[in-house]
C-alpha cells in the first residue's frame, strides 16, 4: 500500500509486474491489511539472490561443499537462494568466505549479477556509453552489455548518460531492470540519485 494512490509510484507498472510474476514479495506491517513494497529501500545481497532465482525460475540447489559462506548458515531463509546462485557460477559474496548478506547492492553489482545470471556474452565497446564508467572500470563490460541489450540507458530524471555505479540499488529500480530485461524493447533508466 506504499506505491501511491492509483499507482502514482513512477515504476508502479514494473513493480506490479514483478509482484504478479512472484519476483518480489511485500512487507507486512501492523495495522495495515496490505503489504508494503518499500520502493525506496536498498536491495541487499541476500534479497537480490532470492529475486534472481525467482525471476529466472531456477529450482533451488545446494552444490557440493556447501555452505559456501560463513555468515549465511543452512536454515537461513535466504540460504538456498544464495547457494543456488553460487552453484550456477553467478558471483556473490564479499570475500574471505563471507557473503555479507545484509549489505546493500550497488547498481554496478546488480548489473553484473543480472548479466551473469542471464549468461549473455559480454560487449566491450572502445567508447564508453556513460560519463561515469570508463573502459578500466571493473564492471565496464557488464554495464555496456546491459546498455547494448537495451536493459539500461541512464538516469531518467535528467536524461544524463550516467550510471552512478556506486549508488545503492533501490527495490523500485530492480523491478524496473527486471521488467526491461523481460521486455528488452524498452530501455531502463534509473532514478536520479
């Protein structure tokens, strides 16, 4: 019930699409009969793992040698989602055997994870499409791939060719990304932040 009366949230359609497809679930709060989506809330590492597994309709699987992360033990509600990504070779974790499950995901990290999960070939143009990511940036090829495929075009509010790769990804932005990947004819723009 936090998306605005009659869908005034800018990414209302994309959020509704993701919820209807089962990619997202809401948060129940005391006194409210409807779940809250929390569109401006940061997406955490554990949350993006769950959303990606649900989005791609992958069965959960626990690979050999599990658990792979010291800070996400078996029995944790997100354990199977994280282990599924790990089993499929999708990069997750913050190093030294840790996942850092509550850490917010940046825009660059999310784009890398989504490109890896879809298994698309990387595209590396010689000229950057965005003013804030250069060919030497660690996620450059992934960001350019998402751009070339029409998944991401830059900031919507100002029409600037920017990614702001270190900004935390919001739930509404993840909904927009998934929607645009599913329907790749409409490029994504993330909010100005």
